[in-house]
C-alpha cells in the first residue's frame, strides 16, 4: 500500500446514484438481532500468534515465489478443504519480472475460494467478495507483515467459518420450501492476493502484481451466453478490501460515495457490538469516524493506493477497510513497513473484535438472521424463512 493518493474522483448524477442503490443488495439489507450477535462464534485460541490454528501459520516471511509463500498458500488450501469443504478453490497464476529479479520471472499466485447457492449456474451468481493480500515485503529482511496483511487474512478465514453453517441452513430451507428468494443468487467469495507489495519502491509497475493480473483476466473471461453476469468481474456486488488491520484503535475512513451506505452498516454493527460488551479491545474513539456523514460530505480525494485499484478502475464497487488517519506521521500505524510489524505487536483483542465485526457484517449481507444456532436454541429455519418471505412480499407490494 502506498501513501500517495491516486486522485481518482467519481461523479455520479443523482438519478444514476439512486438507480444504482436500488440495484445493490442494500435494498434487502436487514439488520441481525442482538440474540444472533451474541451467538456468533468466537475465534477462541485461533489467533494465538504462536500456535493459533488460523493466524500463526501466516506469520512467516512470504515473499512471492519463495517457500514461505507456498507454505501459506497450503495453509489456505488445508483450511478450506478441511473446514469448509463446500467451497470451491481456484488459483489464478501470472508471472512478471520485478526491479529486483534480474530479468527473471517471478510467479504470483492468487487464491480464490467461493461458495454458490445450490443449483445456480456459475454465471448467474453475484458475490460479496472479501479480499486481503497474503504476500509480505522483501525488505526489511525477516519482515512478517502481521497487520500487512496476515491478520486480515486470518480475520476473513474466521468470518467464513463462522457463517458457513448458517448459510447452508438458509439454502437448505429455501430448497425445501422452493421459496422464490432463490431468484436472487447471492454467493460469497474470498480472494487472497499475491504481490501487493513493491519489491523496490511503489510505482504503477512495481506493486499490485496479483490484483492487476486478476482484474485484467476477470474482465475478459466470459461467462456462458445468457448468464446474468457477463464476466467474473461484473459478478462482484461488493469488493471489501481489508488491509493494515490488527493494531489497537483503528481509524477507518469512508472513501467512496456509492458504498458509504455499507460503511454505515459496518459502523452501526461496531457500535452495537460495543454496547453488547462483545468487544474485547479497550474502548476508544469509534473505528468509523465518517459514520455520521452523508455520502456527499465525504472528502473525495479518492482513497489510498491498494489492491482495489485495478478493480475500481473497471467499475467494481469498493469498500476499503484500511487503518489510516491523516494526522499520523505516515498516515498508517507506527509499525507499518518496519520489522516491528510482527505477531508480538498485534493487539490480539482488536484482531478478535475485527473478526466478530466482519462476521456480523457478512451475516447481515447474506441475510442470515434466524439461521444461526443461538444461545436460546437451534436455528429457527422455517420461522426465519417465513419472516423473510413475508418481508419480501410486503416490499414487493409497496413497489
Ligand atoms: Zn505493505
């Protein structure tokens, strides 16, 4: 990630904006209950930096093309194959020379995992997509990149594991009752990108190797004729990028008018989890300082250079969750791009809080209220389904 601003500014006419909002899943976005929030699974020991099942295997140097990178990829594969067997795993490969490779090609491997609703044709599924980069910087030697972005990868793994059963419950119930809610085919997708970091210094060519290759390929890779979405790129309903998370007291700005509504939902969930005493980190300033603004009040300097750029440039909706505040020396946390960005400098309570918050967000996005086993009893699938159908039909009548 680079501190330079790319200055991209997007203008949408009011009418266009309202139409877009109608098309986004926000129209169906329903909050989850306190009961469900309280019942969301916690990561337990899995973020322990020494032997935690999710995080510790990522806390090693993992420069593209090195054995550390392969070991972390294997960790992702093992996790999805063992814990989330319903998920499809793919790799997207590319090669490039770098300023440090003496003319040799370096391999970059993006890891992609997704889960589709039952019976959906591949080109008809739209994906909320959670993204982090898994590579680490070449220098300083031994650099770990705990906030950058080992912790975000582990947070995403915990999220997917936490909602997977509820997602299955919902789809089972829908199939049983043949509910028309299946008309809208919402899937979920994870991308762990390679080659985000510059090898020498950040330029358009020396950075974002994996993201640039994937966005380019997904823009031109056509789905079968008559699919709802022409390409894998156009099937991304929201690209949620997590970066530089895991230090205490994060500050996340809202960068894009068209996804500010999703940012506000996240901010509201953060407040609810705090007030339910479900956050472990010390209370401080709110994590989402732009929450009270409406989208026209956002500063339109365009955001921070990161993995979303090749997707943004192709029209993908972006929610960029990066700990950045202009009043800090570099804008980022003091450990950023130093040897101190290691496991010991993570605030594990904050990492756990992020995992709970993002799980809640994914649960709301995927409309999973009623499909979790709660403290008070097992998932109330039929009741939840009946309620969802009633709400949907009521909305249809209003229109
Ligand atoms: Zn970095």
